[in-house]
């Protein structure tokens, strides 16, 4: 087997040095690391951060670019670093452990919603094909993630959609004290490959519920409008809306609000000035009011 050979280069005064490798060791798309914690899962990159002058590392398929702190010049250490890298690789040192290249790094960011009691935690990775609300831990039997989240004493309700988790807290806690803990927990849970929701079981449960409601053509039209025009806007605020029923005598549409929309101070305004007006306009003479049966 051909040994690894490394060629190093750096322009005078430049804080970056390049280490060109004769064989592929990294991903096709560059990976960036700014500290040793970000290099978790890559023993090679962690080794570099143990050097006191290493500020950042970029790993490419056949190249490593290292940015230094200003405590020294590259000409003083570049040959030594090149030799260490070459020896490490030729001694069988791992670039990545546990096939980490096959895993998509998970990022989670917290986003406030119109409901001050609800925070939306958005993932860069798809979480589920279903949209599910959990009012308590008993509801969460088909969701390992929700079940774990309910073990936090400040978690009141949970709503999980395609790429985010909306969490409702009890009033005794403030977001500034708990948001980082929740964000890191959700990120780790997803990154470890744990099951978010047992989709097949949830789907069966939903099918049973929906089969008990035989919608007529007009009700199906209402559902279609909600799905196409209302749900995307509501989802952006960390919530969801589901059709419940239509009262033809009173010309009223009953809906169920979930996630950030449930109990939100601005939900009445949204219902009356947004959803209600849209349904009145699109279904003239058929809809007079929209009522949230849980709002």
C-alpha cells in the first residue's frame, strides 16, 4: 500500500498553512472546525488542536488547511506539523471514527414564537413525516424524544413537526435559563440517531381518528384551503392548525390549534383577521366565523 506523503506550504506572514496529501482522507465538501469540541469524532483534527498555536482547521478531500494564532510564524513549525501528520496517518491513525462522514452534523437553533410560553427548536435535519402534539408524558408513548423531554420539570407541552420541536414551558421558568440546555439535549438526541417518533404507530392512530370523520365535499374544500394557505404560515410560528368540524347552520368552522398557537395571546387576532377573513373570501356566503375549540 502506498504510504501517505504530505507537502506543506505557507506564504510568508500568512496565518494559513496548507498540507497537501497524496491520497484522499476527507470529504468532498470542506469541513470547518474552530475548536477541539467541534472536532469530536475526528481524532486527527483533535490532535491538531492540541497544538497551542492552532486556531482553526479546514479539512478537504486531499488537503488540510490550518490557521494559526499570532504567537509564532509558520516557518518555525510547518515542517514539524507536516511530519507529525504524515507519521500519524502512516501509523494507521484514524481521520474519523465510527464512519462519522456518513452522518450529517446536526445543528439546532432556537427561535422565539408569538407565544411567549413557546420556543421553537429548528433542526437542519428532517425529524418526522408526521405532525404530533403531546400534552403530557402519557401522550408521548410513541415518541422517545418527547418522552425524554417531559422529564425536564419545566416542560409543559411538546409539538413535533417535520423539522422542528415546539416546547411550551411552565411559567415558573424563563427561557434565558433553560433554552441552551434544551437545545443541546435535542441536538445530541438527534445526532445519536435515536428515534424521534414511531411514525407508523402515529399514522395508524391518526387514520383511526380520521376514518371516524366522513368529510363531505365542502369540508374537504375547507381542509384543502387550510393545508395550502394557512398551515405553512402557522408552521413558521411553531404551530399547527387542524380542521375539526363545520356547522352549516351557523356557518362556523371549528379548528384545533396546536404547538405555539395553542394558548397564544395573539391567536384570537390570527383567527379573526387572518384565517376567518381568508375562508370568508374563498368560500363566500358559506363561512361566517372560525372558532378554535381549544383556544
